[in-house]
């Protein structure tokens, strides 16, 4: 886990849909005084609906970690879903 977080590729078993799962260490967030940034990230991702920004599906937590489940974007997705700026 780098900088108190890691992102893993997760697949839902019953549908086969692939997601990106960002796992953040709560202790690291508090120790580095990043609580406000993590809260802001969740609020922004939850409110934005734009083809150029990854869609947030949901968030959850346990005693040690905060998790953000979002749309998985592979490098090939840029060629499939072009976004004009």
C-alpha cells in the first residue's frame, strides 16, 4: 500500500462487471491530516456526472479502511469512449 492507499481491479461475481476499488488506510489519513481531502473527494465524485470523470458507485468502510468503488477505466477505454474537451 503506497501513501496509505491502493487501487485494485474488482469483478462482481454474479454480473462479471469490473470496478476499480480504491482502498485507503484510515490511520494514514488521520496521521497525515488528509481527512478533509478524503471527504471532499467523496463529495465531488458523488455529485459529478460527466463523461470525462470516473463515476462513483458507492463507498464503504470497516474499522481500518475506507473504500471507494468506481467505474473501472482501462487504457483502452480512451479509444472506445472518446471525450471532446
